[in-house]
């Protein structure tokens, strides 16, 4: 597609339920990033993929969070047993190559997750 | 460790004023890249500029200009003759080889331009 696509755009879930957030990067982009942005806050790094592997998972806040990427394309961020503090906008970005940031990352519009 | 500091949390100016957004970064890498992104109220982050660590030449794009100074580890962003449409949150970001390409963001500066 023309840009990074994220779905759903909005998700309301009950505390304790699992959710899956999807990201479709720009075609041909090998690097993919997930960030979390709480209301009025900055971008908190979660995980980054180079191809299908994740060299840096250091930002995942707990073992309830996991992510995978298949076919060097779509990525899914899964949050198990959601908690109210997981409420945030989850942003996905992709870039042509990671390699120290030689190319800029393009962002999707995010998924707004609300845990009630 | 890689770190980006945007000390200004919020700035409010009147239209046509010039405004400078500060960004200070930390990295031990000699090769790194600096970025500015704009996040308007709609929420989507928009790429503004990328600068590599070997190019200290300042850049101007219309009303936007960037001042990169390695000596002070700063990459400041100036908007000349600000307009209401410039109102947004602006993020500075750093990517370095040690972080394997990961983009580290500052906490952002919220700019409000009033008519």
C-alpha cells in the first residue's frame, strides 16, 4: 500500500482480555517498529524487527506483550490479559533499512487501545 | 546509552513569531542520525528531516531551519514566522549503530501558535 496501515484504528476491550494489533508496513520496507504513546506522552519504544527477526525486544514492558512478523511484511502485536495501564495509542512504523537509521521511518495512524 | 532530551514541554507563541525547539542528544556512536517529526492533532507522525552525524551543515526548508552542533550535541529546530497550522507536538529522535537502527525519541515539545 501507499503508507503504513494499522488495524483496528480503535479497540475497546475489557480488562483481562487478549488483543491483537496489526501493522501492514510499506511494501519493501525491511525494518518495522512498534511504539506506545500514552495520552500526552512521548513515544515509548516496544520492539523493532529487521526482516522477520527482532534484534531488539528490550522495550516490551512485560511478558504479556509479544510481537511477531511474517514474510517480512505484516506484524502483529499481542497483549495478553490486558490491564488498564495498557491503554494507549500503539504506533507502528517502517523504513527501508534499519542499519543505524540511514532512512527515515514512516508511521501509521496508530491503534487507540482502551482497556475498561 | 542513547538518549534524547527535549527540555521544553510546551511552548506558546503568537502567530508570526519565530520559535526554536531544542533537542539535545547523547550517544557514544560516531555514526548516528538525527530526526525531527511533527505530530499534529490528527495524531499521525510526519517526518520532517534527517541529518547524519558527518554533516553539520545547517538546513533550511521554507520557514523551517535546523541547527546541528556536534560540539554541544544539539539539533535545534526553528520555525520562522510561525502559523497556526504549525501547532503540533514536535519530536526529536536519534538512531545509532549501537541501537541497531532503533529510533529513540525525545518526549516531545507541544507548540501552540495562537492567532
